[in-house]
C-alpha cells in the first residue's frame, strides 16, 4: 500500500483544521 493515501488524508485533515481556524 502506497503512502500517497496517508499523505492525502493528512493534508485533508490539515486543510480542515486550518480552514476551521481561519473561519473562527
């Protein structure tokens, strides 16, 4: 199994955290 999936998941979570922090 490639690490690409894990990387995408991490980036997606980070994007949500940053997005939420920016909105709030």
